[in-house]
């Protein structure tokens, strides 16, 4: 659909969000089965497959796959879980490793040839993860600090002059209980959304000026487009990793905050 | 732009901030499946293996330390034994030397005693020989003298008793004078 509109006109048109993200069903008639849905399921299967291959029968002396996946496990444990959860880290490693690997594979789908669509750029996927973490956060907070204690610790951190609470408490309430889950999801979604648009734009520039309308003047622009596509693909891979890390880290932070109100 | 906005409004689902219902379902489903398989089944396994590996490494280090301590103890024992053996050897050598010296001294003592005995025997022999020679000489000299004197003096000196008395006196004088001369 998008390719057709580009071919039809004579002028270069940057790809619109609607063209890039509003994808038709793969099988006509099966409305729910779109590319993001397929990739989300494939990613889940890929994560399970990789983890199963590495951790189903783990060896004391690891093989190659186990070694690589252990590297990921160590990274999540040492950089995500332990700084916020301390001695509780091992209990929550299952959740945090799932979050990190799943989000990372969802993101990395954006640069994998043929797939080339970051699953997390559809807000539904970050939203379910952030929503689950939010529910867990509130549940753990009430369980470990008491229903009243949780809100008290959240909105009235001790050791401040009384008038400050007039200002601080509504802000704390808003940021922790209303805004946090949205920023948690939107941060990941927006990064993937913008990244995918950038990549699409630069590859479209390259494709348009080098293949569709090859002119002596336009060729230079096309080359820049190709170079920028390569550069931004590398940059995107970094961002995709970073956002997966951040998403898991924030989850760890929220859980840690509910378990121990001091942090 | 207006047409684009209209299009967005018309399609409804195009607002990227509105999640698709089926995507929510697929998202939560895949999350829960991965959480169950990876989080509940696989992560405990790798945690167990990592703990075992830590144990194995720590155990290995501990075993190595034990082996080293044992080796050091063994070495200490060996050097102690060696030292003891050296001391024993030195002691035995010392004893042997003492015994040798003692034996040498005894042998020397015996040899000296033997020599002394031999010398004394020789002295006695010489003394006896001298006495015998002296006695014989005395008799001989006496007879020769009397013979000589008899010949000079004649028959007056034939009387046996007088003769021996004269000879004895003469010899005693001779002996005492010679003893004085020796002194």
C-alpha cells in the first residue's frame, strides 16, 4: 500500500506513521493476525527456544549457547537485579530475565532483515508489560508495607518539614501511581517508534534517489540516505538494547521500591 | 494534512497511542508463556548450575589449599627427619671417634706396658748375667790371684781358709773403690 503511493507520485514523500505502523492483516480476513502480532509470537518462541537450548540442561562447564545466554543472565543479575533488589535479586531473576530478553528480542526485530519491525513500537506490547509490573508493584507494596503504610511511605517520605508535604505528596502520588506506568511503557514505545521511522525515512531516501528517480543531483542524496541508514541501524541496535535494559531496570527499581520503602 | 487527519480519524486505530485489543491479548499471552517457561522452569535451573559452579570453584580452591598445606606438612616432616638423621649420623661419628681414641689409648697403654715388661725382663736378665759373670769372675780372679800370689809368696799361702779370706778382702776393697770411682 505504502510502496504503491510512493511509486504513483513523482515527488519524494517521507513515509508517514500510518503507512509504517498501520499494517494490514497477513491473511486477508483474519483481522487480528498482523505483522506485529506474528513477530511478537515469533519473538516469544525465540526467547523460549534460546533459553531452553541454553538452560534446560545447564552444564557446570557451559557450551557455546549456554555461555552466551549466561552472559545475558549475568548482565541482568549484576546490572538490573542486584543494584535494586540486593539479596532478593535471585527470587526476581525469572521475571527480570523474561522482561529483558522478551523486550530485547521484540526491539531487535526492528533491524532483523525481512522482519524489520520493532514489536515494541506498537504500544500494546510495552503496555501489557508495564501494566503487569504496575499491578505487581502495587500488590507487593501493599503486601510488604501494609495498605496504609504503602501510601504513607510513598506520599510522605519521612524527614521533611511539614509544609513541603503539601507540595510533595500530590506530586509523589501522581508520579508513582499515575504517571510511572505510562512513562514506563511510553519510553520504550516512543523510542522504538521513532527509531523505526528514522530507519524507514533514510532507507526510503536511499531507495527513492538511487532506484526510483536516479538523477545526477539526487544520487548524492541517495548515497547519504544509504550511509545514514547503515549508521542509524547500528545506532538503533544500541538503542534497542538500551531500552530493553532500561525497561527491565525500571521494573527492578519498582519492585525493589515496593519491597523496601527506604530506597 | 487535513486529508491525513481525516484518514486517521476515519480508521480510528491509526492513533499509535491507542493499543489494539488483539495485540494486548497476544502481548499478555506471550509474556505469560515466556514468564512461565523461562522464569519458572529455566531460570531456577541455571541458578542451580551457577551455584554448583561457584561451589565447584570454591571447593577446588579449598582442595588445592588443603593439598598445599598437606605438602608443606609433609615437607616439614621430611626435613625434620632429615635433620634427625643428620644429628644421629653426627652422634654416631662422634661415638666412633671416641671409641677409636679409647681403643688407641688402650692399645698404646698395652704396648707401653709390654715394652716396659720387656725392658724390665731385659734388665733382670742383664743383672742376672752380670751377677753370674761377676761370681764366676770372682772365683776365677781369686784362683788366678792366689795362684799368682802363691807363686810369688810360696807355699805359705796354701792354707785354704786364709787364702779365701785374703781374696775376699781384696775384692771388697776393689769393689768399693770402683763404686766410688763410678760415683
